[in-house]
């Protein structure tokens, strides 16, 4: 009842190759590989855009302690 042995997997792979054919399986593998590659590229492009967007945004202007003291003296 347990897991499958290596012989079970070999039989399954042979049956799949007979049903679909090696050319069709090669095409499916190539399509899957290119999809994964473009997905990874998209993830990397998204990560590279975040820091540049953060640099473009101006940080909020915060007065320093000495500037606040000067304002109090002038009042």
C-alpha cells in the first residue's frame, strides 16, 4: 500500500511516452520551461522597480529640533 517504487514510475513514464509521443512531450517541456523563465523574469523586474519608485518619492519634510527652537524664539 505504501509509496511507489522506481519501477512503478518507470512504467508510468513509458505509458505516458507511448500515449503522447516524445515530440509532444518535448514541446510541452519547452513551453513549461519558457513559462517558468518568463515568470522568474517578471518577479525580478517587479523587485527592481520598487527601490527606484521609493527613491522618486520625496520624503516628508520634517523640521529639525533646532529649526523648531528658532521658531519658538521668534514668537
